[in-house]
């Protein structure tokens, strides 16, 4: 007999006159659809549940009716749970583990205009598709999930008989051979007159021929499915190779941009060093000029005192000469002081930008901005902003006025989604800082009940749907 491992529960049904047992686990945790294979794989080597036959789907729906309401209320949205169906190439719905196309009784009304994952409503038992990309920027839709695994087989006294029969090409060939042997035996009996009832023998012979034909057809279908799966795996391998090539190109471009940025920073640093050296030289010249003027004035005063002592008649002339000398020295000193003040004023003036705003950014107040709706995750968005121009980053608002300028621009230009800003949580403290400048937030615009994430290193996004208020999100 077969039994289910761990927390899995048994669901039984019949298929082609055979008794089949499947093992299911309905989780109240939540994941992205793309992570379902790994999560279920760690739980007794399972996978997201698949329903290649209507009988199996109906048996699972009956099983859902037995789940307590308290358990159903713990489901992520109290309604839906992921199963293994998805459309990832905008053309065909497939089962994730087996790679086979969904049967028409399931996929007939399902959309194929985007990337979707399939859920089952635990109340209505209906199959409901969900877009894999959520409205939150850079994040995917999450739900609870249903895992499926094979039952374990245990031995009883005498022999071990598996309750679930897996049909592959080798078993089909063996069944076909047994059927042919039965046909030959019936034919021998018919030739030697061993069959007392000719009509009954003819009926049995027809049934055996039908069975042999069905086995042949099923074998051909299995071989065709195998070839189709091989073709699909080869196509997936080619797609992965193309993706790797694209990522290598992106990495090369990232390295090139990084080298250009470092070169610009190096030139700016050289300019600042030269400017500081020139300023220091001017200040040194001014100090020396003042020192020499002081020495000269002291010498003239000494000469004047000596001249007065020796010749009182010349006192008036010397006093006039002294006043004139002082006036001239004062004019010269004033000119040097004006030059020093002008140099200090020029040093205080910020260096003008080489261009108004880099390509792809627009000016708003004293800063340049770019607003994108590419659906990046927060880390990817930060790298993208940093690659636009030297010193650029995700938006960091130091004042309410700067924040209001940006939100006004968003409203006036009809943006209506969510946007990352450059703030991240400090550990798990619900206190945030700006990621690039490392400064604390001096201004925020939290929405009601925010921040509310219980994980560490959360980030902040701005919601156009909620009057540009701030909300935290798991990074």
C-alpha cells in the first residue's frame, strides 16, 4: 500500500479503471509563483500541484471541502493558493514540473497576453489566473501554495503491489506483447475447436484487438510527448544561452561606464588640488607683502626721528614725506586686501556644472531628476540611477520643499503608480537613512500605519495613488 510523507494528505481517485493515490499539502505561508518549485522541492521532494486529468482535479476539489474554515482563513488572501500551471512566453499554458501543455478543459478560457501563474480558489474551487508582476514596483504577486509529491510504498506480508501505475513506453510495449500473446492463444483455441461458443470467442477476440490497438496508440503518444519535451528543453537551453550572452554584454557596458565615471572624478580632484595650491600661493604673497611694508614703514619712522633730532628745520618736510609714504603704502595694502577678498569670494562660489543636466534627466529646482516606470527592484533601480551621471542616486529629499516640487511634477504629468526613493532601514529598527549620502531622514511623509514591515533593511516607495505618501517594503 502507499502512504503520504510528512504533512501531506492522501487524495484517492480512479483513472482508466485503476486506483490512484496522490499526496497534497496546502500551505498557509506565501511565496512568489517562481519560487514554488524550490519551496515544494524542499518539502519531501514535491512540486507545485498539477492536474493533467479532470478526475484528479475533481478529487482535489472534494478534498478542499474537508479543510477546516480556520485553516482557510490563514491563507495569504483567505482565498487563493498557487498551483503548478503558468504561461511564461505569452503563448502556451504549461505545467511547471512536467512541462506539458494544460489540457483544454483547463486552459480554454485562460488569458495569454502576459506572464500568469495559476491559483485555485479554496472556497469556489475555481481555477483563477494572476499576473506574476504586481502593481508594487519591482515586486511579484504572492499567494499561499499547494504542493504535491509521490506516495511512499511500503511492503505487506507476501508481496508489495504499487497502487499507482505509471505508464511509460517500456510498460506499453510489455502490455502490447501480452495482448498479442493472448490473441494468438485465442486464435489457437478457435482453430482447434476448443471454444464451445463461437460468438463469445469472436467477441473476446475483438476486445483483445481493441485493447492492442489502444496500447499501440498510447505508446505512440508517449513517444511523441517525449520528442516534444526534448525539443522544448533544447529551446529552453538556447534561451538561457541568449540570456547569458545579454548579461555579459550588460556587464561589459557597466564596466565601461564605471571607468568613465572614475576618470571624471579624477579630473575634478586634480582641478581642486591646483586651485588650492594657487590660493595658498596668493595668501603667502600677501603675507610677505604686508611684512615688507611693515619693515619699510618702521625704517622710515626711524629715519624721521633721527632727522628731527639732527635738523629741526626739516621736520615739516619729513612729516609731509612720511604722510605721503603712509598714504601710498595704505593704497597698496588696500589693493592687496581687495585682491584677497575677491579670491576668497571666488572660492566660495560653487563650481558651475559642465552641462545643465545629463542626458535623460530634467531640471527641477536646484537638482536634476529622471522618472522611470521600468519595474526594477530597489537595488537595481539604485544602480541604474547611479549609472546616469556622476554623483547621481535614487531621489533623497532633504527638505519638504524639494519633496513637494517632485510630487507636484508627478501630478501635473499624469503619473499614477509607485516610485522608489533612496531611503533604506537601519537594521530592523523602523528608522531610515538616505542610502547614498548616509544622512538621517529630516523629512518624511508616511502613510497611515507606516512603516509596518517586520523584516530588516526595508526600503521606501512613494505611492501616487495615496497622495504621494511613503510606505515601507521588504527589500
